[in-house]
C-alpha cells in the first residue's frame, strides 16, 4: 500500500487511526465501518488497533497513534528492505564522484588547452576571386 498510493505511509497511518462513528445523515451498510480516509468512507476491515493492546519494553504508552506509527514504519520497511543499502551505496558513489572531479578537470584543461589557445588567421585571397 505504501507504493500503491501517493504518500502511502500517511495513508496507512490515517487508515489505521481514522475509524469513527459516521456523521449525522451518513448511513453505512451492515458489515462495513466508517473511515473517512478510505475511498467511499466505508471499509470492510474492522478497527485493528485499540488502546493498551500491548506493552512496550521501554514503557512507551500503547496509544492507537503510537501503534499505527509502528505498523506503518514496519510496512514501509517491508516495501523497500533494500532502502538502507541503497542509501549507503549512494553516499559511496557521491564520494567517488567528488574524488574524480579533480582529475577530470585537470584532464579537461590539458586536452582543451590546444583548442583554447589556437589562433585562426585569414590570409588575403588571390585577386582572381574578387
């Protein structure tokens, strides 16, 4: 779901925390639950997270938003488990590119010095071309 939707991590978090009673005048069929973040506002999945469902080892309060954040973070990681390795590789590539800039600039200056210093002189045309 993270990759399937625009700003998918926000969508997952809002979907997990968005269960409410339907507003006045809105009816939801039996078996569906009102969630304004789901397209159509009626979703068949019941609310999955409730207050104090679990205990964190570090004493963090087990609120619905904290558990939804944890679930969202986990789902984002499962969508792209290679993310951390890709970032490390990106930093290595940037380091190598920055190290290669100096030799490349020196080589460019050496090779193009002939082009930059050349002089084009026009000679006078013979009289028969006038």
